[in-house]
């Protein structure tokens, strides 16, 4: 019984350590982003240039539908089957 309790305590401590490390990493990343944004704001005090490349936001997620393949439509429309619905 005591061994199981010790194992669970060890797992809990390990998870707490991982969570704390992750929180520190996230807070550091947030600080870095704020620093980059403040540096960008200093440069933006000048008149903005039109037509300049604007990068995507850092949190842009990949589009899962770009890699999806779809079936080609048949060459002749008479191959399409009519589906009775409602």
C-alpha cells in the first residue's frame, strides 16, 4: 500500500514539475512576443509603406483541407446516379 502511494506521489511530483516547466516556457514565449511587438511598434512610428509584405501571425494553424484529395467528377454526366432524398 505504501509503495503504491509512493509511486503515485512520485508521478504527481513529476507532473507538477512538467507543468511548471511548461508554464515557464509559455511565459517566456509570451515575453519574447511582447518584446518583438514592441520593437515592431518602434519601427512602425514612421509612415507605413504600402504594398509591403505582411507576414502571417505566429499562431497561424495549418489548413487540414489543403492536403486532402478529392475524387474526380465523371467525364459524362449520365454516369451520375440520381439520389432520392426526402
